[in-house]
C-alpha cells in the first residue's frame, strides 16, 4: 500500500508540475532537491519526506492538501474566499 501512495503522490506532483510548465530541474532548484530525486519521487520510486512535500507544494504554487487530494483521486476541498 505504501508504494501505491508514493506513486499517487508522485503522479500528482508530476501532473501539477507539467500543468504549470515547470521542468524537473527547475523544481529541484526551487526545493533544494536533486533533479534525480524529483524524477524518483514522481515515479513513486522514492518516498517523499513531509518537509520535502511542503517545499514541493510551495514551489508548485499549491498546498499539501491539494496534492494529497489529487493523489487520492478526489476533488480538493473548496478554498475559502
């Protein structure tokens, strides 16, 4: 089950990154991670630590809850106005 969770989170990160036109190298530079780590996280081959997930979400202009909701395949909660 853990592997599936990491795969889904990685796919949500990749989807968001692609949707805003950011390269893996750019995301790596913004988060302090290596590009190979971004590649491995997006493929589900590497676990992402909580502090890394927070940094990635910030760099992607979103929040952790949205990435996790996307990973679960459910719509994120509406944002307060």
